[in-house]
C-alpha cells in the first residue's frame, strides 16, 4: 500500500524523478534519461535500504520545498551540497535522516556540485514507463513534480537503523576526465587532438541534455560534411561547426550527425556532471581497457557500500 510522503510546496527549477534510465529503447528514438550523477543516486538508495536501481528525486540549482505528510519516514540526501535544511536547521548529507509529519525539507544556496538526490526508504511510488521511473517531460514520460501535489512512497518501514558514510565526497570546480578517442578520427587533425588533450575547457552552459564547453582554441572545421547520423552514446563529445565541444549526457538525443572526437568513460561521468557553469574540465586520453577497469572499480565501490551499511 502506498503512503503519502511529501507535499510539494515549491517544485524547484530542475526537480525530477530519476533512476538509472530507460534501457534498450534508443533504437526506437526514446531518450534514455536517468540520473545525471548515477553514483550519488545509487548511494542514496543504498543508505535507506532500497535497491540501488530505485528512483530518487533529482534536485539541481534552485531546490524544491517539501512538507512531510507521513507520520515518520527515513530519507537520505546525497550528491551536490545544495544547503539542505529540515525545519530551518542544516542537515548532514550521505547519511540516513529521520523525518516526521509536518517537517519541512528545503534547499538553499549551492555550495558544491550541481545535482543532489533524495531517496526514501521503501522507494517512491512512481509508475514505470518503458521499464523506468525517470522523468522526461518533452516526451510525456514519467511523473512531473508540481506545486501542491502529494508524492507517495511504495512502503515506509516502521523502524530503520541509522546509517552513514565517512567517505570524503567532494565536487571540485576543476576536474580531469578520461576519454576514449573516436569514432570520427579522420575528421580531426593531429593538431586538433593535441589541442583537445592539452587545454582546459570551461563549462559555458549545461543542462540534462549536455554541457557546452569553451576553450581558448577551437578545433578545426570539418574537412567535409559527410558524416552519417548515428547513435549517440552517453558521454559522447560532439564538435559542431564552431569547434567548441559539447558533452552529451542523460537527456541526449538518440542520434546525431555532428562529428565526435571522443567519449567520456562511464566511470568519470559522475564527476563531470557535478562541475557547475564556469568550472573547468580537462580531458585525458584513455584506452578501452582502462575504461573497463575504472568501471569495475566503481562497481566494486558501490558493492562495498551496500555490504558496509547492511
């Protein structure tokens, strides 16, 4: 039986339900969506006893305001530090929090990072569409979070142990991320690759679809326009006519015809998406073997977290 957990007093600017995204539907033109920072989303779920694939509320920039409508509940907040408070008192992140009926959960000024995640023990009661609870309003997929609505939990355990992590989670404004070269190498010069891997790029603007970057030097114009439209991977780096890269993210289009100089490895995407506008990103070339090993290391860490907090 579902239980009302939050009343939405203010939805915030970019608040949505997100899990790990819609799998195996891009060939039909369906955007994958899913959490921008999958690490923080999964850890938030593990802290409250959920499966790591469960949906969280993703919060960005200007956070929401909720009033707790359940008698009691266990929640966690992970990811970016957006100054969360309960009843006006700052609360710790990366640990379980006990809330009760009438409590007000709010967010203030961003301190570090961009995307934060709220998980509730028992999971949010959101219908799955095409195998996911992720919201993508442009295609009327998922449940939108609107002012005045009541959000429900699938179930609320009556007792839950306190849990937390001592790991140092930080979100610097300057990061280095690893990239696998290609697939359109023939459309870039040797000098282009030297430029790409030697300079830092500033995040000019960004959203769930992608981050536009700007460097002091632009990559050369395409030698021809004969690139066939193909599937866009998560983390794919397009280079349009202006020579400034765009990193494509959770709500990216399914196909595209711009040349791609490389793809950010999966393990480094969580730290890339937490870089705010004005922050700096530097790219480092990696091999496919290094990408696999980094992903395995990330998965081992999440497994360790799940075992440690049981």
